[in-house]
């Protein structure tokens, strides 16, 4: 999608998205306000960075970042689970010169071949390492509590726990936060993931959903170091 198409859509207040976006957009009173989550969280991450003065969307996933006191950066966001060398070649062919490629999938990784293709002139980085603001474990915990309270209005009966390295590490800075959510009904797990998509993409949160029947069988909460976050 070209920059001209994006500008024309913005001029006529026409949302642009993929196949699943209409089902999200129709929930809004005014669908012209709709922004695809894939675009929204990436742009919020950009604007939260202290070095970024402004940005311009040149194409569907291609941006130019204008920085305070520094040169502009051409960056492309790709939501790949396994970033391969061909993804980089295709991005260069489609968008031209690039300074940086950001993987927006929180569980994504670049293969060694992709890193080799990127060197030495293309910086390949994950969203958490490139744009996410540095937050402490307690700050992220408070954010999760807030999300949990809102989700409880739609999906009652959930229990939220912090576990893993965040409880045993010596650093206050959060590099990787493991969150366990206990649920009762299978349909709840799908709804929880839907509500938490943006949170898991913008913060270093790894989500583990366990049914109460599974926890009864495995005794996960009873045997693992866990700290209840909510309720």
C-alpha cells in the first residue's frame, strides 16, 4: 500500500486494514476512528521514544522517523514469527533503502541467515529492544493489574499471577515478565488473548493461560514461585 493511498484514506477518514479488521471496526460508534491494532501499537511505540520528534508513514509498514538532533531513520515493521533472509530481501526490494527493520512479533526471532543478510548496513531488532519504554517490574505489574480489572468486567473469575525470573532476578528493570492467568472455561482463553494482544506486543510480557482443571492436575501455582496480582 503506497503512501499516496494512505494519505487519500486519511483525507476521507476511511480506515484501512486487513480481513479481520471490519469485525473490530463495527464495534465502534464511528468506524472512521478505527486504527488497526498492528498499526496502532507500532505508532504508539514510536511516539513514546524520547529521541523521535515526528514520523511519517510512507507505505503500509514503512516509516521515516525524524529524530531530535540526529538524522532521519528509514524503518520497516514486520510481524514475522521467524524472520528469514528472504523477508529482508523482499523488504529492501519493496521499500528501497532501509536503516532498520523491527520485528513486532514479541515471540519472533531472526535467523542467522537473516542477520547475515542485514549486516552491516541494516539493523534488525525486536520491538522490545528498539522502541518499548524501559519499565520496572512493579510498573508493568501495575499496568497488568489495571488491564486485569478491566477484563474482569467481561470475563469474571480469572486469577492473575506473576511468576518466573521477574520474582527471582536482582534487577528492578523488566526485560521479561511471565504472567499466568487461571481461567475456568475454554472460551475465556480466546477472549483473554484478544484483550491482551496489544499489551503483549508493546511490553515484554509472556502470557501463560492455564485452565483451573490443568492447575489442579499440575499444581503449578502451588509448586512454582508465584505472586498473585489480581484479584
